[in-house]
C-alpha cells in the first residue's frame, strides 16, 4: 500500500466560496472526496492536511520523512510564491513531491508566475481544477 500525504496551504479551506469564478464551486472536502473516489481501485492510504500557517506546513513536510510517506502532493497556494521555509523543507525529502495548483498560474497575475516552491518539486501541475490531485497521484503511481 502506498502512503500519500496531500498538503494544502492557505485559504484553500475556503474553496467553494473563495472567488468561485476562479477556483470553482467545490469545497476542499468535495475535492478530497472526488479524488478518493477516482482512486478507490488503487491500494492507497491518502492523508489530507490543510493549514493557513506556514510553520505547520513545514512541520507536516518534515514529519513525512519518518512516517512512511511514499509521495507528497502539495498545493502551497500563496506560499508557493514566497516561502523559502517550505522550499527548504521540500528539499529535505527524498521521495517524489508533486506541486499542484488548481488554476493556471501562468495566466494570472505576474506575481503568481514566480513559483519558488516548485523548484523543489519533482513535478508541477497547474490549471487542472478539481482533477489536480487525482492526476498528480495517478502520474506517480502509474509510471
């Protein structure tokens, strides 16, 4: 059984009501259920984590080093553009890390096009909406 940690950053706890014209109408919980349903035929243990606090995200990444996690999917949200601390934590991981973004960051504001944490990721997936997490996991388990 593969163990997957899915980390979500700031403001993703408000999906569904946060700028639905940009992020869609699904909540993070609904995206989680959708993802798990799409992957139910695979032998996976998926743990979901969300925090608006940078240090908690760093701690979650660090804890994964000793908790048997095989793959990290991270949506650092706004921290993806600014967090050296999350970047440094990601660099310590010797397992695949896939960074996802629900929207196409390259079609948005200029400041969103600088992806600091993505430089520590194995893969980056952007603009896939509710399919981001599902496709990120699938891209690693079906290689």
